[in-house]
C-alpha cells in the first residue's frame, strides 16, 4: 500500500516527474483536494537527486516491519502539526508578493525622476513631467495631477518650486529654494521647456541616499513631511510660495505646485500625485512583507523543531523495534525470562541463549 501511495505521485518509475493532477489513488482520500498541493511539493522535493534525499531514501530502506509501523505513527502526528502550522503562514497581497529589490528600487527612481532609467545627472524635464512641455504655460504644468505634462515626479515638483521664471512679462522671485536651484537659464514658459542643465542642477541639490537602506518608515515619514507643507487659499492646496491666481512663476502669483480642490478632498487631491501614491503603496508593501517575515520566521522555527522531532521519531522507532525484537521468544521463552532462569540455573547454555557472557565454571 505504501509503495502504491508513493508511486501514485510520479509519471515514471524513476520518480523524476510528478503528476500535475490528482490521480485515482488520491481521489479515494476524502480530503485529498486540501492536501494535494503539499503532497505534490513533497514528491517533487523528494525526487531531486540531492545528497540529502539520497540519505533520506537510505533511511527509509533501513526501516522495516515493526520499526516502520512505529515511525509511521509518530511521523503522521508530526506531519499533522506541521501542516497546521503551514496553514498559519501569512498570505501576501499580489503586489507585496511580487515585490523584489530591483522592483522597489525602480519604483523609487520613477517617483524621483519620472523614469527608472534616469539619474540626478541625466534626468530631463520631459522625463520628470511625463511629456514634452515645449511652450506649455507653467501654471498648467505645475499641477498635482496624474495626467501627462503635470507634476509626475519629485524632480518635477522641485522644478516647479525652485526654477526661476525668465518670461519677459514677469517679475520673477529668486532664491525661493537656493540661489543654485534658481538655475542659470531658468524657465521661459512662453517659449520653451525648463532648461536641461538647470533641471539636473535642481535634482542634484537633494541629499544623496546612495548606499543607505530605505525602509517603509523612511518613505512614510517623507510623504507625511511633504503633506505637512501644503497650505490652502480656502479652496485649492499649494506646495511652495503662493500669492494668488496660479503657479506661473511670477512675483505676484507663485512659484508652486497646485492641488485643485484640496480643501474639500485632501486625500483625493493627493492621490492624483501618482509618484507620492506609489511611494506610500511601496511603504505598505514593505511593511506587509516585514510583518509576514516575522510571522513566517517564527513558524519556520517551529517547523524546524518538528523536523528534528521527525528525525528523532525515526531513531526512536528503530531503537524501540530493536529492543522489542531482543525480547522475542527464544525456545518458547522471552529473553527476559531466560535471563531470570539463567541466574538460578547458572549454565553456559542458558546464558548463551540469553545473549549474555558466561562467567561461570
């Protein structure tokens, strides 16, 4: 029966290919559907030609008869405990499950520069704003929105907040962020896109976090800090220097980013800032993975203990079977009885049959 059960998982006699579906043998078991995936995984792992599995196979062959029955009973109990623990392992959301180090880094780069391939030294205004700005009015571009040619990255926000306007009809404020961030050429929104060299200069003004670990707490703190800097005019929200009527870069208006309808719906307005939403989503996924890892580590430690218990059960079964077999009937008597008899009879024959050394004369 046991051999039939083992063979039922494999497509070949060499046990190298596991059946993808339940076989007739499995369907006879009432709860097969609940356990099938685990059985298949175990069969696939056992089929791998590793040194560890060869040793397991050798250990299986050493167990027979009484020892095998004893081991099976104890291993079944251990397996049931392990299965219950496995069911308690947390299930990650799809996004958190798919998250990798590279994917997380690329998300951060996209939030910072608009595209994951850019750096502070290479980013362009078109990449930062998500489209070719050309001569689009600054006040229509410097808006927190998910559409193209809006504030689609942190660099786009900095350009809106810091780069001086060189439009002839405007009196532009200077030193809003730093003198360096003003840019040498600036932004004439009537005729051109923000200057490329000035854009990279602004990007380089930010503190470098290269080589540092970025945590969910870091991302959440940065997002909350930015939110705290937003103020309103009673209807809309503004990040940066604002006086009135649009973020067009002039003294009487503002060097800023506008959030339409912010006062009525702050959350909805900020969700349009897709790069910020991407960072808060990433923070949520990182937190989820960390919490899941904490629980999984605890459960895996218990599973390791059960694995050790399984090995001990096999060893104990061998010892128990050996002990019981040593008490087998010899000449109609058990060894324990023979040993009792030999103490009184004191004969070489009795001691030898009992497996003892004869010290008499």
